[in-house]
C-alpha cells in the first residue's frame, strides 16, 4: 500500500506499506515486513528474506549478498548504512 510499494514483489508473505517500501523486491524476497517511506527499498533477493524495517528509510539500502540477512531496523533511518547484510 503506497505509491510504488512492493511494485516488483514476486516472493511470498511480504508486507509493504509506504512510498517505495520493498520496491525492488523482484527476486523472490520472502517473509519481509517494510513499513515507512523507502523501508527495505533495495532488498531484491532471497538473501534479504525475513527482514523487518519499520520507519522512514529503515534498512533502505540493504541489498544482502549472503544468505540469512534477516535484519531488523526500527526507527527513522535505522540500519540505513547496512548495504550487504
């Protein structure tokens, strides 16, 4: 829900609320929750599975390169510096 929210999701059991939340999730991202402006915006692979981002820009740059990232970011820009997992 929200403009471009989850626009490319192909995975299962995801929740995306807010402008561009989970916007790049095109490669089987599963079981993620993204609430807020650009929360988990760049998560785009199964390596990002199970991540939770709540807040403006929370985990917005996460694009895990190894399996099992499963990060949690709560608050404005929480974990926004995390890029690889």
